[in-house]
C-alpha cells in the first residue's frame, strides 16, 4: 500500500441507506415552533399547507433512523455520492504541523455545495404527494441552483425569490437556475403583496434573505398546489444532510482514524449539523472527548453574540417562531460583507447543542477568512466558497497551535462547497477592497410563548 494516500472513497453499495435523526438522542425534547399570529404551539395542519406532509412528519419525528427512499438514493449516487474524504497533506506540510487535516468534499456536487443532499429529498417527497410547484428564496444562489436542479429532476415547477443585490450583481447562479428551468425573480419583487409594499417605499431595496423568505411563503399560500422549500435551519433539512457525516464516519473507520476535532461553517447550520451529528451521538452519551467547533462570521455573529430565544425566521413575520440562537429577524448585514453566512438565526437543533455546551463556536472577520482561503488555494489548489473558508481559518489556526505544543491531533472539517462562482469576492480581496465589519450593538426582540 502506498503511504501518502490522500483520498478515502466508499463504494456505491457502502452508501448509508438511512438518515440519522439526532432528535432521538437529545436529553430533552426541543421547544415546539410557535404560530406566527397567536404565539401558541403551531398546529401541524398549518405546517402541512407550507411543507409536504412527509417533511412535516420528519420535522417532528423522534425515530433514530429514517430510511432514505430508493429514488433519493439513486439521485445521490448520480451526484455522485459517496463523496471522498480528503487528507490535505500539502496544507499540513506547508504549516509544518503534526496535526492531520481531513476535508469531507461536498464541493463535488454539480451545483458546487452540500445543498443538493436535501434539495433532492424535498423535491422527491413533494412530487410523491402530487405537488406541482415549489417556491423558495435564495441569497447568493447556492440553494436556488440546488432546488432548481432537483425540481427539474423530479418534474416540478420551481419559483425562486433571489435577494435583489445578488440577482443583479452576481448573476452567475441565477443563470444556472434558469438553465435548470426555474423562474427567477429579484426580491423584493412585484410578485407578492409584501414585495410590492417594500418596492413602493424604496424601488432600489437591495433585499435580504428574510424578505425573500416572506415572499416565497406568501407565494406558497396564494397557490394551492405549491409548497415552500427551505434549504437550511429546519430539523428535516439537517437530517437529510447527515448523509455527509454518516459517510465520513465509515471513511474514518476504514482508515482506522478517530477525529479529535469536528468542525465546519455555519449559516443556518445545515452542512455542519449534517457532518457532525453522527459523531455527536457519543458526545451526548458522555462517551467521547471529541471537540465540536462551528465557525461563523463576525459580521453575522448569530451564535457568538446571539440570544437563545423564540424568533421569526423571516422579516415579514410569516414563518412560525423557532427557539434558536438569533441576532433578531430584522438584523441587516451591510453589503460590504462578502463572506456569506448572512442568516440571522441558527438551526434550533444546533442552537440547543451550542447553548448546552456540546459544541462551541468561533467568529472571524472576512479578511482573515479570505487569507486562509488563499493559503488553501496555494497549497491544495482548492478554490473555496467564502462560507466554507471560515472553517479553513479555524483549521489553520488549530494546526499552528498543534505545532507550538507539538501535539498530534486529527481535525475533520466539512468542505461545504467550492468558490468558483465567487470570484468577484476574491477579486475584492486581492485588490485589498474588503473591509472588516462588526455590528456594535445587537438588539433581539422578545416574544413570549402563549399557552
Ligand atoms: C449555503 C451554504 C452554507 C451555509 O448554509 P448552512 O445551512 O449553514 O450549511 C455554507 N457553505 C456553502 C458552500 C453553502 O452553499
């Protein structure tokens, strides 16, 4: 056997056949979502008007493993999955670190990120129920392209509200989604009452993810055979993403290695949760000292400076309230921030784990994040999504710490996506145009649950 092997693969018939539902192993039940108008625990039939029935059932389920339908497995195999586990030996050598650095390669998906893992599952369940059309929002467009591709595969129409600033300034992913057959609108749009109201106040409103979510939900409620689809945050989305961690666990077993640190970046929390939950089971039982570290942006410090409280998922207050770490549904991240990870809240499951000390989080400014991405480009050739690069920054710091203390340590990171469509952000970095930004004050409104 050769010594310097970098990639560990799984055969097609080694692909996991069930998703892992961490709700089965939590010491408590998560606080329920609240109805946006009454602030009482939400009636599941209301949720079924927004999401397909099977997805609502998965959202609430406490079954430990949920079987992946054959049609979805076939779609995973065609992405293709399983994705490799990659050892970044050249980065290790450059850093002269005794640490071992492993990346789980979600960048190999056709749309360039992990998001297809849940998009395919969601499209499948909606189609199976007889739904004809999906509505969703997208920021920079990763989610939009993933859902557009998946809708097309399962023969569904797809309507996407894309944050206006991205729609006009970074049209790459808009074009890709259109190529897959999706209908794209800049948000705020003239397609919804909420959008029309905002455009009347300010025709140049650049939009936010929170506004686009409100529009997609209003669209869903206005069209009988349409359902809404969300690319992160919710329990069922995180569960679909556990295909990543389940594969990685098998790959580590294959090479007889145990990660000491499991890390990743967090926007709404889905890629990191999907990677770390299968490793978290032992931590919940107190059986491992593995460290779990989530990396975010100082411009959107939702877990490092947020409050664990009930909040809306959108600006227009149409979504149910979720108990989560949040910096407030009205939070506005300025356009100077190029690093992504802009959502105001954090997935309730990850919020619970962070709030109870099972995982911790760190925040970085965008210049140090792009610097880390530059090191990875020069050593491994990889062009990293700005979101993913937040975690590269953590990995490099940790590896240098190991060098100082001369400690061997196995670092496992989810490489959530490539940055080949984010070159304007890299151009700003190279031309020293990026500015650091941190909000001074964060005010989170308080909503009290009614019984
Ligand atoms: C969407 C995205 C993220 C952030 O979303 P999560 O739900 O936190 O995973 C991170 N990395 C990439 C490449 C993405 O496309």
